[in-house]
């Protein structure tokens, strides 16, 4: 299993995307998360060839890189080269004594 990380974003390689997951690929850049303070984005370039995003009924998000290796970019982090494959995009959470809260959307 391969794992790729860029700040608060993690991609975990999976064998398959769950059946019934809906294609939710946006037009333009595919943004995985926005920074809370800066508003900077963890994203793939606009109209990346062979890139799709899916959402399962449980709410989990997946991406499928069907073509060549793609670059996940962010203004404050190093570029991550993501090779062909299927990946879970887990929701990151942060523990505080009051609550568990999502780190990025």
C-alpha cells in the first residue's frame, strides 16, 4: 500500500473504488482541500488528463489517476507526484479536548 502526503492531505492507495460511488469530478481544477487560514488549495491542475473523483455513499472521497503521473500542488508545500492508481482521500481530523474537528474540506 502506498501513501502520499502533502500537509493535511493524504492519499492512500486502494485496490478498488467502492461500487456505487458517484463521479463528482468538478470542471476545472480538482481541489482536495483548502487551507483554513490562507485559503491556499491542495489541487491538481485544471482539466488533468485521466483524473476522476468519486464519492461513496458513506461520504468517503476517492480519486482515480487513469493516465500519466499527475502533480498535486500547493502554494506552501512541495509538489507531490501521484502515479497512476486509485486512492482514498481520508478526512483528516484534529483532536481538541472539546471536540474532534475536520482539518480540511
